[in-house]
């Protein structure tokens, strides 16, 4: 007996010493690639500044009201919040695994043999069991649950940032379509006046029927454009209504000259800025979860040590009124997986393969983040240059329209040249509003690609 006890003590000490070598903590891996954003846009790491809150970026009063409604009522964001609550419960469950379990199992029995009197017995046992986390299985399970919880929080931030960006893009689309509608209505009025002028010139023999009909067809073409713009406005209003979780309705907005967007983030961009993105943090948390999944699978190769015991009362088949005697028992068990060793080794290989997959996914998320930031910055730069050139183009076309109108009145050019100049000016003014929207959309994309304000 003494020999067995000594052997058990030696075995336990050996296992405890071996366990010291299998515990490990997650650290962010060193990646092969160091550059994820175009060099022309990358600043030193020390330049990173936290992004301002969305209220300080989207300063338009009507837009801010819409964003607030969306953050309060959007169904996707509410679902993401519920995912956090589920993950918190899972983490609580993993923490409770460290505590001993308790159970109460009252038992009563009545027996009778032949002519003997009835024998009554009862017992009130209180049992307990406690797994000693020598090899870290419980700890690794808790770390995995913690990673899942943090993932759900990052996912909520992703949904939040995407929601803000979607509301802003649709709002500024409305502003752009409003401007285009106003420009097109002005052009339609001008063409209507031109059409009446052409009819008058025809009556005095200065224009022919073909020119008048060409002017009438051009006016109808503008009216068709007006209907298409009204359709696009309705679509944007419906999109915003869906984002704020309300039925389709008219959306209040400001004119293109009255809106503003405080989104000059170039000074905030560095390699460290990528870490601010929730999708990058989400990818690393999945990598962290897989890391502890490998550790859990490795710990499963080692024995499980449990302490169990019970305390209770029994009358030992005596009189039921007898309070009985108190019983104690204690047991320590060590279970070494033998027949499951092959399965556990296979699970370890699977866990390692999943870790490698998540490592690849993490690096891909950084590349994707750098690509999106690079695209957003390039969009802003190109849109700014296009606006300058487009403004110069409009000045030239306005002059050309006035000159061709005067020449037509003097009979030096026909209406086709006037029509060509007017259509070119209309197209240039429409394109200028598109250039404005591309700049705004680029700034919104930059805000989103930098992760928004956490």
C-alpha cells in the first residue's frame, strides 16, 4: 500500500513537471510582408492618430440625424449586439468549468423479506467533483471563448462602420441627384425656350422643319432624363429608409452647396493604422482562437486529473426517525487516454491546419486593408484633379454656347451646332456633380477603410 502511494506521488509530480513545458501564450506573429499600403501614401508609424468620431466627420445636420436613427434601429446592428450577449454567456460557461461541481441526490428505500417487518432506509448524499487543470485544457477553452467574445465585438464595430458609410453614401447620392435634377430642369427650360425660338424662326423662313423637329426631340430627351433622375432619387430614399428600419419615406437633405464632410485623414495613415480596422482585428482574433485550439488539442493528449468526494447522512436501514450517521468519502482519479490517443493526435493535426489557414487569412486581411486604403486615397486624389479640370471645361463650354447662339441668330451656323454646344455643357455640369460625389465617396471609403472610430 505504501509503495502504491509513493508510486502515485511520483507519477503526479512527473506529470506536473511535464505540464510546465506545454503552456504557451498567444503573440502576434511576425509577417513576411512589411508594406501593405502604397509607398506614396504611407507615413511613419509614429504619425498614427486616432480617427475622430463619426459626429466630427459627418457634420451635415440632416445626415447626422439619419445616422443616429440607423445606429439606434438598424436590424443588422441589433443582431450583432445579440451575438455579443451570446458570446459573453459562452465565456461565463468556460469560467465556471474551473469551479467544482456540486450535486444533491436524496434517496429513500423500503424493503420487506417474508414475514419480517418493513425496513426503511434513506440517504442524503452531497457529491462534488473538481477537475485539476494541470495541462491547461480548461484554460485554453476559456481563452477560445474569450477570443470568440472579442470577435463578436469587432464584428459589431464592422457592422457599425459599414452602416454609417452606407447611410452617408446614400445621403450624398441624394444630394448629387438633386443637383443633377436642378441642372437638368434648367437645361430643359432653356431647350424649351430654344424650341419656341426655332418655331418662330421657321415661321419667318429662317429655319426649316427638320431643325425644329430636332429641337423638339432634344427637349423630349431631356424630359426622359428628368424622369430617370426622379427614379434614382426615390431608390436612394428607399435605401436610407431601410437602413434606418422605417417604411419608405421622403428624406430631408441639404443642397450640394450646403453640405460638408470633415474627412482629411491622410495625416492618420501609417502601417499601424491597419490595426485599427475591425476586420483586421477580427481576423487576428480568429487566429488567436485557433492558436488556443492547437493548445487544447495538445493538452488532450495528457491525462485528466479529477478530485471527487461526497458527504451525507444515512439511517443505515434503521428507523426513519433516526437522524442517522454521517458518511464521508474522497477519491482522486487520473485518466490517461489510450484508445483515444489516435483520435487526439488526429485532432491535433486538424487544429494545426486550421491555425495555418487563419494565419493566411490574417495576412490576407492586412493586404486587403492596405489595398482599400490605397484605392480610397487614389480616388480622392483623382477626383480633386478632375474637379479642377471640369470647372475649366465648363467655363469654355458656357462661352461656346453663347457664341453659337449669336451665330445662329445671324444665320452663320445651324441649330445642330447650338444643340451640340448645349448638350456638351449639360454633360459637363452633370459630370462635375459626379466628380464631387466621387470625392465625397472616396473620403467616406477612406473613413471606412481606416476602421472608423472605435
